[in-house]
C-alpha cells in the first residue's frame, strides 16, 4: 500500500460549534482539547471547514500543522471535546459516495456472491449530521436500519487515477452510519429515497489524516445499539479496498477534495436479524472504528405530519 510521506501531516480535523455559537469553526484535537485552526489563517475567511481546508491544498494543510506545533496558547483556553457541538466533516459542496455489498460477511448474510466490480450509490451532503446529533425517524417508515461504515475523504481533485497512485489523493478517514429505511428502499426497488431521508448520514466525529492510521486495511469496526454489539467485523473483509474504490470511480467521475467514499457495511444489519431489529425512538447507536474514534447518535421519532416551507414564519 502506497502512503503519502513527503511531509508528515497527522491531525484529527473537525467542524465544531463552540458553546452558545451558531457559526461552525475548523478545529483539530490534541490531548482531548480543541485548537481553533481558523487562527492559522487570520486574514482568510475561506478556512471555515474541513472541506475548505482540503480544497486549499497541501500547503494549507502543512500550515495548519505548523500552527498546532507552534501555538501553545490554546492549551489553557481551548474547549474540551465534550464542551462543543459537532458538525459533520463535510460541507454543502461535498458528495458522499457509498458502496453496496462490499464486505464478505454482508454478502454472505444477503446470500449473494461477491460483486464483480464496486456497486456505487450516493447520499446527499444535506442529510449529513454530526457526532451526538439526533437521527430522525421519518413518519412514513417503520423499518429504519443501521449500517456501520468505514469511510475515507478525498484530498485533491482526482480523475482517472491508478490504484497504485490512489493513496496520494486520500486525505484521511472517518466513520459513517449509512442509516437506511428498508421499507422505502424495497418499495422503490432502488436505494436513493430510503438512503436520503433527513439525518440519514451521521458522519464523524472527525477526519483522521492518513499519517495517523498505520494500516486502514486491518481495522476493527463495531456497531453497538443501546450498548449491545450488533455488527463486529474488520476492514480486511472488504472486497474492494479504498485505493481500488477511488481508482474505479475516478475513471468516469472527477472527484473533488472533501468528497467522501464510504466503503460499505459488514454483516449484522437489523434487517437480517432474527427477529428483525429496527431503530426506535430513544435508541443510542454507536459506530466505532479502530483509531478513528466513536460516532454516537441518538434516535428521535418524527411526529409532525404538516407540510412546511421557509416562508412559514412560525417554523
């Protein structure tokens, strides 16, 4: 596996909201505390998110790393990681590409052979939510399922890249819960609507740069529902590894910095449990991947059946 090592950049990057604030900040985590990276670019308002930093290029990443190494003032003033509100590590310009049937154990529970090539579908950036945010259960679905996923983030514009060179275009890794409304999915006979209800793409809690992860092809991945392990596997079970997925998709589509590719879910989804297990109001879902942290979300039932629009001043 080729790795980017010309200049070491090892950080946990996140979009976060300080207490009582509604404007997102770009930050990094050191010793359980947050360093506001927007201070590394005091004269440039572009650097307001993880995606914006990635789009600015390698030199900006190195500048942010230097700020971490050189600025010690934040040690006393920076908030702790439990004192912030998390945003997902994407913005409205990002695309989220997902892969179906990419784990050997998931293919087995589907009673399907390995796919001959990656099966891609997409999620909208607008349905992404951050760590500790609530997953809403739509009133029209009774079969909302969980899917633990290991994801990676594109670091630079990429087109027709080889598998061998693909690692140069990966900025880092994160976690996704590919929440899915199975009844809508099977009713439509395709994935888009069942995968793109509001809040159906929990992402985070942060992006871990590639230099922080020694071997992404051998990471334990676990999903716990109310503390009970429901999925337990390893990225070694992936049919198509990150470099293969990136190369395959880039043959026909220009990938941009900040885009996310989520590599698929392992076996153990609720639909194939006996009896079936679907998310319900009050559930707590945790997805953990070695070295990447824990993505934790609670579930809330939607109850409002009335239509609304931005013109409705009461909303």
